[in-house]
C-alpha cells in the first residue's frame, strides 16, 4: 500500500466505520452540484454501498478512496477514479476535501498520489476532470498538476436555476 501514501496523507479503501463520514459528505447539499446528486442518501443505502466497495476497479469501473491524514487518522475527504476504461486506458478523476480541512495542501497531495498510482499501477494513458467554470479552486488544483484545458461544454450544468459551463481538463501520460 506504499503506492497510495503521501507525506501527510494516505489514500485507503472505504471501511464500514466510514459510514457517518460518507453520510455527511453525500448528504451535504453544497457538494451535490459536483457529484450530480439530486436526493439525499439513507444510511441503509450507504451501508449497502460500503458492503460492495470491495469490488475491483476492473469490475466496478470506479475506485473510490478515502483521504486520511497520516498522523491523526482523521478523515479529510474522498478521491475517486470513475468511468474507468481499461481498453482505452483512461479514467475520470474527482476529489472532495471537507471544508474544515481545505487550504492545507491535502487535495494537492492526494491528487499527486492518485495520478502516480493511475499511471504506474493501473497503466492508464490519460486522466480527465470535468470542472464548472466558476470552480476556481479546482481549476487551480488541476492546472497545478499539469491538466490542460481541452474543451468547454457550454451551459452543461443546471445549478440553482442557472446554467454553467463545464470545462474538460486532460492529463496525458
């Protein structure tokens, strides 16, 4: 598991004891825009999800990891690979840091660790991220890690009655 460790963080599989953290994240309406969620999740549904979280990325086509602070074991957020396509060697990447822990470098470190893992262990050729044009924190984070803006999906996301553009970023190995 050394491949999923940074200096200050560890990326690890979700465990049953992460249920309350996952419940709070998934039901926080301020995150729904980026997760494309429209309704709350029950603890029962999330418990079932955790029970099936053991599926291999090749089977589930996604890999969801908890970002944990190394020294305190505190749950900081989540990072995931989605739309995993081994044939074309690509996946989407998303990250969420709980607001209490933002601006501490955790997102940057977690993203760096997952990029390295995706390219070196999953043998991916490219990663992509979809970011709304008003999400300056995420745009800054991904461009810092050499993701390039390759396109704009005009009026792609409807949020609070207004359409937003979504920018497509790619990182090619």
